[in-house]
C-alpha cells in the first residue's frame, strides 16, 4: 500500500488540532468500515489508508515525528535517530499512545451490531484482518564499564511520562541489543504492540579494557617492586587482590588472574583478568639514586636486547 500525506488522506489541515483529526477519522471510518461495505474492495482499501493515517496523526508523539521528518507516512524511520541516557530523568523508551481505535469503533458500531461491546480480553482483536502490529522502536542506553560487567537495573522516564525499569544482564557487551517485548509502538485496531530494541553503549574505563570474556589492565609498579619483587595489590572490577611479582619483573610482563574477568550468564563461563606490568620511575631522580646506578652500571651493565 503506497502511502501519501496522512493529512491529505484524512482531509485535514497540517495545523488541525487533535479533536479535528479525530472527528475527520470518525466520519470517514463510519463511511468506509468493512462491516458496512462487505463487498466493496475500494472502500476496504481506503479504510486501510485512513487507519494508517490516523495511526500517525492520532498519536501525538508519532505526529511530531512525522512533522519533523523523522518518520514517513508509513511510520517508518527516515533516518537513524537515537536517545542516549544513563539513568532516571533522561529520554528513553516509549511506544507512543496511539489514538484509541477500539474506543472509537466500539462506540461507532454498537448501534450497528445491536449489542454492547464486551470488555477486551487478553486475545488480539482482528477487526476483519485489519489489525496491525505496532512498530518496533530503537533506542540507545549508555552505561558504565563496571555496570556492563556486573549487570545493572536502570529506571528511565519515557517521553510520555511513564517509567520503565530495565535490567541489563551481567556481561553485556558494547553494541549488544536488548529486546523489550511489547514496549514499542501501539498496535493498530487491536494489534499487538511492537518491541523496544535497546542498543547498549558502554563508556570506556580509564584502566579496564574488554577482550571477549577477559579484562585487560595495565598495572604500574615502582622501580624497587620490579627489582626486588614481592606482593602488590591489584584492582579488579569487583575487588582488590594480591599479585606476587617475581624479582626482576620487566615492563610489559603479563600475569593472569583466573576468574576475575567477565561472566557469561548463559554459559556460566568466566574469563580472566590479564595484568600487564608497567614500571614507573620516581618523579625525581635524587643524587643518591643516580650515584647508586652509576656505580652499579660500571659493575653490572647488561644488554636489554634490540632497540
């Protein structure tokens, strides 16, 4: 079905208010509804068009998206757009409160059917096959690195004012998409709601980097720690652990902390933390230290390898 301007389909001006749009749709729907035109294919096609137009114009958020060029007359995105947020109070998920088709048609055809419309149950309403599933919507949620490793719950406020609690599982990676069933666009004529597709963006950490289920981190050590060896404390995502340095540890040497990486909740597998030693010299070289190394160099000079 080719879509044209929904304002033209409903015969209303672009600055029409919500009441004018609703009134125009009611008038056309009474005229074209398939229950009243069972053999008229042209009327059925026009009914589809006005229903699709009202799905956009009868839903204030979708109408704003159409007016600003974010979606086309079919309700499809014209380009990628995202909302980023990291917690409560930021724009987030939402499916939009589409115009109440069920209320319109219950009222419109109550007299025609000769009976009161009963309450809706859990099952979908077909309306002679004209029900349409709501659109999926896509958003971006930005979280901290540690939150991505341990998992986190985020409470976000949707544009329409509703509140949504989102559970980000432990081990969620950057770019991973979470599907929230039924949190997308409102269905048309009793159709099921769409889903919200939430892409996770993980903010970089100043020390930790992810590689699969492993976490890599550079660890600074002093000159004496590298030469003499000993135990040092190393930060992991969830705690601080003891690492034993052998005497004569060089910069770039790597150590593996078993089980201190990222856990995959589906498989139960947990990665490791890979620690890379970086020797840091004192901020100031005093005379005593310089004299010591000058004497030591004359007696113990060695070749560190190609440069």
